[in-house]
C-alpha cells in the first residue's frame, strides 16, 4: 500500500523551493507594482509609506505560495485517487 502524503498547508507551502520561488516572484512583481503605484511619489523625491510598500511585496509572495500549495495539493489528491 502506498504511503499517503500530507496535504497540510505548512508541509506543502514551505517545501520544494516554494519560499525561494515566491521570494523572487515578489521581488519582480513587487518592484513593478511599487513603481506603478508609487512612481510619482518616488520621482518627486519623496518616500511612499513604508507599510504600503511592504504590503506591495507581501501580496505576490502570498499569492505565489498559495498557488503552489493548491497545485501540490491537487496533484497529491489526484495521485491518491488513481
């Protein structure tokens, strides 16, 4: 009988390089979004609110992590059902 894999969030979201992928995605997407959302403030020589900038980077990190989790979970469930 095959061993069943865990589908817990913590087990899947922080394995197989997911945090690293999410980090680099957040760097790219977060930078683009920061420039779109706060470019005018930056060009005027001012600093945008730091909390807003941090959240701008946090969102793509969370979305990438969540998407990876759902994909891994679906794959495990499909393998268990076949």
